[in-house]
């Protein structure tokens, strides 16, 4: 933990890529994330951000056949294996961009682009479920709930981004695996069995060591 606070200065971003080869070609999502980070930093001295595109080795130019080196590919796979802990850790922030930026239209995207909504995408759904295990409600934030032109500080951002519950109750690994069959993946043959394994491992890791569960103010009602 970070001193007396039950959080770490680490935020993991969960969002749908906007095109096949680049997650945010116009910087529209970057602008939204920067707005949220500016608000959080009114109450937090520093915050490191995991953003898959910049934090994991990507293929440099797949359209022209320029791919990761063997060493980069090994590091990429090693990074994938750590994602369950990163998103499910009870003291890391997870910032979920659950809506598309203004002006983004599925019908304008190139053939082969995954145009599914956040909740229908395999990796996004997995990251959201990881963040719903043992994490307190105030550090799993739905940035899709940010209001336009509102000036946020940390407290008002948290209030808006966990409204209406902000997230679902935890899923058992068996329920998660069944639900995953309805989600879309760009590379489903390899990714689907991988995320099933990673989710089960994260579920066992977090609930195996949890001593307190703080699900206050998430709007779930009776179980």
C-alpha cells in the first residue's frame, strides 16, 4: 500500500482499439485519459500509467511485414502473462474507457477492424472483470461516464465514474468462461484460451489473499 492509503500509484487503462493497427490515431482517447489523470493528480502526487500500446512491444509496421523481433515477442508474451495481476490487484487503479470518442463511427473503419463496443470485446470484458474482483469501488473508474465541459478534481471524477454501480459483481471463473464465448477477439484462437487461464489465476490469487472486501456504494442491491 501507499503509506496510509489503500492504493498504489499505478493505473491500468482498459479501452477498445479504434483501428486495427493503431488504438488512437487522432489522439481522441489520449485527450480523454489526460483529462481524467489531471483530475486524479489533484489528490495523488504521481501516477504511472500502463497503456498496452506504449507499454508492450507492438509490431512496428505490420502492413509492410515489419514485425516484433524474437526478443520483443518474448517480452510481449511475458507482459501478457502479468496483466491479470496488474488489473486485478486490489490497490491499482483501473481506468475504463467504455465509450467511443466523439466522431468515431464503426461504418467508417477499414475492413478487418474490430468495431464491437467495449462490453462486447474479449480483452475489454476481461480487464473489466479483473477490476471487479476485490478492488474497492473508488479505484475502478468508468471514464465513459465523464461529463463534457465539467471541471473535475479527484473527488468529483470518482463520484461521476462510479455512478450507477460503475461495475459488476465478481464472476466465478466458470461463469466468466461461458460469457467469454459471446465476446469478439481480433485473435480469438490464441487469446480466448489465454484470457480464460489468466482470469482463473487472478481470481484465485486475489480471493485467496483477500481479508477485506469493500463493495460499498456500487449500487448492486441484494445479492
